[in-house]
C-alpha cells in the first residue's frame, strides 16, 4: 500500500540518519503517536532492530547530545517514557525531576499508571513503588510515592 511504502521509505531514511540527530529530528518530531508506532513496526520488520533501541545506541555514543535523548524518549511508548523519567528522578534526587514525577502521577489515569509500573519492572527489574519509598528524603519523592499507590486525586488536563 502507498502508506506502508511511505513508512518503508521513511524507515530507510531514518536508518541512514541514525547518527545524525538533527536529520532524525526532522524525520520524527512531527509524527503522531500512531505514526511513530507504525514507523517502529516497519523499522523492526525491515532492519530486525527496535528503532528506540537503535536510538539508545546513538544516545550512548553521543552522551552530551540532548537532542539524541529527546528523540529516544519521543520514540518510546508513554508507559516506557514515564518509567524512564521516574527512574531518572529517583536516581538524580533533583527537585525538578520530582516535579515531573508528581505531574505524571497526578495526570495519568490508573490504567496508564499500571502500564508505567509494568514498564518500569520490565526495564529495571525493580518495583517502582519500592524504589520510590526506599529513601524518600525529598518531599516530592514522598508525594510521588503516595501518588503511585493511587491515593492522590487526579487533576483534569488543562
């Protein structure tokens, strides 16, 4: 089909641009979640490799390139992205990271949080709630731990 052919052509371009973050951003940044999923599936079928995994390899090679990190996160499913953000917040201890974590836990529905917790467990082989309460030294960490248990009221999106 023409749509599939379009994604195949785009996947070839993406594959050729994997070491060029600016070019990759022009190819991927404007894509919807549905299109990103189709691109990821087409890329895997064509190259036998997960596109987010390929972007992570590029990120590892370009530690200082924030654009690589943003592209990698953009290509992940929402639950995977939230799991990584949660892990980064827990490990860094920075107030800004905890604010992002509180935002996730107050704006996501319970079923979305379930998938985030599953993604966290699959990726890090640890339980998100246990990691959050192990050393709740920062006030945001305590609030996030409460939120992850489903005890915070949900805020309607703006």
